[in-house]
C-alpha cells in the first residue's frame, strides 16, 4: 500500500517556535551523522598520521608531541578536508628565540611531507612556509588562511631536504608588497632575516601542546551543521555522496576577502612582486560577507559554470542563497560592453566575464560561462523568490541574453560560438553541441523569469521597445529553432555512433560527454534519440566512471553531473544511481582522495591527476562543480521539483530505483518539502510533506494528477490536471491490486491529521 501525506510547515513559524535557535536541527534524525561540517569553529586534528626522524608523538593528539633534531617530521590528519587559519601552542621548555619550523599542507595523503600542494600553475608545489616560533600560542597570519587541507605537516629542516621553496615568516597585517620583501630576504632552506630581526634558525627541538584551525568556510551561518535539507536512504554510499556534495559546497563558500589564490593574476591589481609559488588568500573577490566559489584550495574565485551545479545543491542542503546572490552580483557588476564590431555600448548587449576578479582586466570571456551566469539567476530566483533582485538585474539580464541569441544563425537555428573558453576542455567554438544545450536551458529560464515578472505586475520594455510578452515569444521561437536545427542532416548528429559530435567543424570525430548530456537533459532531443544517447553514454563507462572524451583521459564530475541529469530526464533513474555509486563512490573511497569532499577531476585509470593540469598537486579536492548528485538525488530520486518561486507550485515524482528506503527534502522560506518512501515485500508506503498554501501534482506509479473524492468517501489519484494536491495536513493511502496492474496505486483512503 502507498501512503501520501501532505503536511504543512513554515520556516518563519519554525524559527519562532524554537526561539530562532541556531542549535536546533531543522530535520533531526539519524542522517545527521553524515554531516561533515564541524561542530565547532575550532577544529583539531583527529590523529598523528605519519612521522619521520626523532618524534615523540601523542597518539590521540591531546598530549605533547616533540620533534627533535634535523629531519624530524610529524603529519597530522583531520577527520575531513577543512579550511582556515592554523594555530598551535608550543611548549616553552623546547624552544628559544629566533627559531623556526617548516609547515606544509595537503588535501591528499599522496602529497604529505615537506612540500605544500599547489595552488598556482607555474611550479609543481607551493613555496614552503617557515614559521618563527615563540613559547605559547603561535599562528599563521590571517593572509595565510589555507583554503583546503586534510593534512598539516610540521618539520625541522634538514640540509638534504628538497629545495622547493623559500622561508616566509609570520608577519602581522602582511601585505602583498611585504611578501615580496620577505621572500627576497629569506634564502631557501637557510637562515633568514627580515629588516632588523635576528636570523631565523631551524629549531633544534619543538614540542606541540595543541593544534587547531579556525574554520573560516561557510561564514554566513553561525552553525554550519544546521542544514535546511537532508537525504537518507537504505544505501550508505548514496547517503555519504549526498552529504559529501553538501559539505563540498560549504567549504567552497568563503569570506570574500579570503579569495584569489592565482597570485599572478592578483598582481595586476595589488602590484605584488611575489615569485611563482607564493601562496596567500587575501584578495577580495566580491561584496558581502560570504560568496560561493569554484574551489576551496584554488582558485577561490567566482566562476559562473561552477554555479550551475552548485546553486541547486546549495538550495537543497543549506539554503545559503545569499552566497549565490553575491557571486551573481560579482559577475553582473563587472560586465563588458559588446565589442566595437558588435555595436559597442549602443548595441543593447553586454557580456558577462568568464570569472570574477581578479579576472576581467583582459576582458576574458566565455560564451558558455556567460550563459551559465544567466542560468544562475533563474536558479536563484526559483529557490529564493527574490523578485526585487530580479527586477534590479533584469535590464542587464535582457542585454546579456540578447548577446547570446545574436549568435544564432538565421539559416541553421544554431548558435555559433566565438569564444574558446569553457571548463578547460578543448574544442569549444563554432556550432558546438554543448553550447546549444546550454542556450536552450538558458532560454527556458529566461521565459520563466519573464512569465513570473509579468504575473507580478512588472512593466518592462527593452532598448528595442519589446515588452515581456514579446520577449517570451522571441525566446520561444529561438528554442524551437534550436530543437529543429540540432537534427539537421550532416550537422551534429551521427546516426552510426548514436551520439552528437562536438561541433560541425573540425571535431566531428569527438562525441562529447558534456554536449550529449546537455542535449538530453534540456530536452533539446527527446524520444528514441534521447534514449539512444543515454544508452551510448552508459556503454562508455569505465571502471571508475564516465569519460569526458572531449578532454582526453579525463573523468569530469562536472560533465558527469549533467550526464546524471540526462539519464533521469528520460526515466533512466537506476542508471543515474549506478553512475553515482561507481564514480562518486570512487571519489570518496579511492586512494589519494580526501574521503570527505569531491575532487575537480581525475584520470581514466583512477589516478588523482586532473589532465587539465600538468601538476597533480594543483588539483582541487573540494570543487563545487562536482556536487551534482546532491541536487539530483533530491529533485530526481526523491522527485521534488519546484515549478515556481519558493515552491508555490511543485511536482513530486518519486523514483527510488533499487532503494528499499529513501527519504529527504529541504525547506524554503515558504515551508518544507519532504518525501519518505518505504518498500517491503508486501507493500510500498509513500509520505509527502509540502507547505500549506502551495499546490502541486503527484506522479506515482505512472498515474499523474491530483486527488479526487469519489462515492463512498474514497479518494483516487486521478490522471490529468483535474485535482491539484493542496499543501497541508492529510494522509492518503494507496493500495496495490493483484494482476496486470500490480504495483500501481488504484484507490485511496484519506484521513486528516
């Protein structure tokens, strides 16, 4: 039998009921054990991971750990990838003035030791950090917040240590100009001085009494564990994947003044003369107090492409939409006018930057990331209901979408891409299939935004005098042209292979994961073509996941996030679950990974090198674009989809696949959306919770519609739109029948709760 339970809730009423306590869980339950966000902003290591030389180590990290003599080294491991400023307390009996110690950081256990993993692209490792010691409390300066690391190593230098970096002492209120001065004064692995200071000598013996990190990620929430969404199923691995995505999105959300690890880009603004390999995180990348970025360790900047998968994941886990809004503001505030050839300032078109500051001074641009930014606006408004922000942005938004549609050919109906920048994959340009899918989704979002503005009574005319209705008609026409043009003979579709080629120019022998996934996920193609693409994509899977053949030898969680959407779009929900377990499961449990956050990309053979970079150490092990499963598990497996801002209208289509139990949901300011499914040999039970005052449609067992009262007091889940389900309290029981229709709900009994 099936239970369907619409209940009511309101975030405002809930907060009032609990006195706005930041400690009271919104969704309490056994799933809270999967939350990786720390319970305290002071995070201590879990254990001593590795030692070399003469080390007296406390196994549980609570006692004194002593390093004695040249070459002594101790590596501490935290429970998960973390971020923040390092503090440590030194035992007074083991130090003297003018001594220093080496400190190195790593996200991956593969790179632990005397060198710090990379944030730049000029040398393999970041420069080694040498810290002056004093008895009692020591810390790295605020500029040296480390964006992500799971391992921290302390060591006493040895003459035979690899010459990989230069000493960098603790300096209060360090500036980028002083960095250059410090580095010029300090010889690599040798005695260093700064100004009138005494020489810094390698410590002979150091004892640590306490080590901790002031956790600085996710600054918009006092309690980072107080999630506004949850997921829980009979599959432990899927649970871990959902929460790893949620935590990855938290650790990549940072204070805006702790951004910008690409020092060579920063120097255009801050005039730093730091040598290659210098690292710090003190560049201001946005307004506000919190902003979502691409990666926790690097680049710690605003990229629109990352937000397309990150924003929905944020919405269904922490609802930290202020950080999404600040990221969008960064992109729209740094727009460019179209080029002189395109009409310049008078064209009625603008371009959005490839990334936020420090990028932009060279007018870096990407056609695809430009559209990703527009998609971010749609996603933000859908989950936030922030119409004031949409109205504030709408003039720029219309000029930005006008720029993209200006590249649509009147002859083919397809967009012709003129920028090669994308997610570091080669081959972007021309009539690229990925770009066509992104444009279709962007146009869909634009139509929805215009419709919502119209319903809200907003009056608008663009520079050409077109009102909202005229813009909707125009955009819908472009959408129809894209759907027609994508299947034009001798263009992009390869019937023999069963996939689209990358573009109609010089990459007809490349059949990209991203473009084919976008084509299906957005409805650019449907029916038999879409099903065949889904099948062919699955046939290409390797041991560790789905290949992004457009970037050779690469598994890209970014592109695979869109493949998940493609499989679910056409009903292949089990395929999506299988890919999550294979690829994201490996990303959690494979060798060299953090077992806590989600990596930017890796090789087909499972190695943690991301082929987009020559150095393995530069790979980001906490990258927001890899969190696709968090939103897919919520909106496609639980089946909760918002159809209008805040979820005033919704659809629920549970697709549990092989799961015997799955539940979860999230909360907007309108209230809670929750699905709870159980399956036994005898029955299936479904409970649904939606906010009072909302309306929606339930699709359960192949029957779509609402609930309708019938003779005898029974309710039936009816086909069609003749009875929308109202949010509120109630319980409806659906019962299986034996025979050909077994497994489908046939009749129901309802009771008020």
